[in-house]
């Protein structure tokens, strides 16, 4: 329940509040499991006598599967519901995590780390679930809490797992720490299934008419949709290249070419699946009441590209950036200074959702992306002469706009088309990973200052693109199982 129209997140008697807390913690655990290797890499490197290229390969493999996984999980959650999919993802991921913890060769480490990219798709599931439980006037802040508090799992893991490894002691302490995260995720997956529900009592869970891709409502949107799929395949192609002899040399050049051919075949297969889903709509048309504009989805995709994509990229390089910029810092000190970027998730993402609920969807998104445009320009000018606390404050201010922007993006996602929220969230989430691949690839060719300017310039372009997003108004129409039309409030 709410007091005076305000969301009371401490009222655990309210079923939707209980659902929110149960769901954000599920997401929190997925991030703990997904990034559990990072703070323990020093132990893993020593245990397997890994080279620097091998370590880099593990880091790349960790995000490689997430792009297609988010698309696939989005389809599954729309078809089967978030309760069973989230539970299944946590349980399956627990076994993969245990596989990584018990690996006895580099090849096994690489395989299980690649498979653990699957857990990174968990974010998509909760977006649909939270969207089902909260009305439009509160969905932004609710999604922000879900995303921000869940994202904090990576920072929580970084702070706790090395200590847990040392408490277990011995050469295998890191294995026990990693295994513990897997066991907890598996147990929570079963708990989640027992307490979560797809919708409030008496509500209908709307499902897509067909599976295999988003339903679009015009021929122009069909081609636009196909075009928006291309960058995801390019990103996967770039990841294959990074794993080849041109990068970390985990794959042979021949294997890279085979993967590129496989991606082309997969794109053709997906294009056909999308056509089959939309064949009837393209031939017979769609009633005006059920239409939506795919440009809404596309703009959210590119907005998440620059927000979450830049966050993933910057978090990956920020400790080294501080270490290289300021003389006299230790690796531990640089890591602590850089951690401020991730810490902002706790407040920034919910705040971005609240801005969206309070001041309008388009306006909030544009203001926040404008803020990160300026923020990255400031970071581009940091040098060794800066006062270190001022550099940290500048970094945290920039990260506020980045993560608040993420909250504003996903305040809109559930308001586009309810029965396809999972797929829309999956596509936007995948674009976040595409952004990370893009920016990190840029970083491999330029210096830090240019890297930040590139992010700032791309954000400036997307700031103007966001002007064309339509403010959700009135109602969205969904067809009931009996054929009647149900209107859902989006204001």
C-alpha cells in the first residue's frame, strides 16, 4: 500500500512491496554470481599460473553469452512467466558456478565462465515481473530499486568474496567462496519459486501471440526491427575477434571465421523467425488500438547502449585509470577509489526512476543523458595535477547521471507493450552489452581522455535522438484470452 500516494518500500504487508524485495534480491544474487570471479582473479591466476592474455580472455568470455541470452530469456519470460524462468535461471546458474569453482584446467575455466554469461540475463526477468505488480505512477522508482539494488551485487561480491576466501584458507579458499555463491543462488531459486507470483491476484498475464521475435505493427517497423538486430551480431563478431590471435589468442583464426559464418546463419534464422511472427500482421494489418511504434524500443535500446554500456566499460577500466593517472596510488587504493562509480547504483538508479515518474518520461531521460554527456567530458580532462578527492567526486557525479539514466530507460520499458515487456527489456539489456563491447574496443585503440570524449560525443547524439521518443499517455491495449480488449493505464 502507499501513504498519500507515495510508495512505502518498508510496508512488507503489501504484496507488491514483498514482490519487489524478493525480486531485487534475486537480481542481486545473479550479479554476485556473474562477477564473482573478478575479485578472486588474483587467486585464480596464481592457482592456474595464468598469463595476462588468458585472464583477459576470461573477462571477455564472461560477457559474450549475455547478449544472445538476454534476447532468449526475454522471449521465455513473456511466454512462460517470470516466476519459473527466474527460478530456473538461478538453479541452473548455481550448477555452472559450481563447475567453475571445481575446474581443474584453463579450458574448463573458460567454458564455465562463458556459460556464466547466461546468468547476466536475469535482469530482464525482473523488469517484466516488477512491471506487472506496480502501477504506471510508481513503476519507475520500483524498477529503479530493482535495478540499482540488484546491480550492487557486483560491488558486494567484490567486498566480501576475497575475505570469505581467506577465511576458508589454503590454496582452495577461492573455490569455496565461489562455490558458496552458487549454493546460495540455487537455494534462493527454489525459495523464489515458492513465494513469487507472476501477477497480483486476479490479474491476467498477457503473452505474445507467437514466439520467436517482437511483434511489430507496420512494414516499416519490421525492417527497422531487423536493422536494430545487426549491431548485436556485430558485437558478437567483435568478441570473436578479441578471442582470436589478434586479441587474447584463445581461438584460432579459423575458429573465428567459423564463428562469423555461424553468426551470419543465426541472423538469417532469426530474420525468418521474426518474419513468421509478423507475417499475419504484415499481410492483414493491425487494429489501431493495438498498434505501437517500434521507434520507442529503438530509442530505449540506444539510450541503454550509452548508459549501461558506458557503465560496464568504465567499471572495467577505472581502477587502472586511477592507477595510471595518479602517482603513488597502490592497486588496492585505486580499486577503492574506483568503487565509488558502482556504489552510486544504490541511490542513482531509483532516483532516475523517480524522476521519470514525477517529471515525465522523455524530459527525465533527456536531462539525465545530457548530464552524463557533460560528466564524461569532465572525466576526459582529469590529469595527474587534479586533487584526487575532486577526481573521485567528479567520477561519482558522472556515475549518478549514468545510472539514473538507466533507471529512466527502464521506467519506460514496461509502458511500451505489456505482453512483450520481457523481449523489449531483453533487447535493451542486450544493447547495454553491445555498448560495453563498443566502448572497450574503442579503448583498445585510444588513450583514456579520447575514450571518455567518445562516450560523451555518442551520448550527445543520443540526447537529441531521445527527443523523438513519445511520452506514454492514456492506455495501452492488450487482448484478453477470450478476444476482448483490456486497457492498461500508462500514466
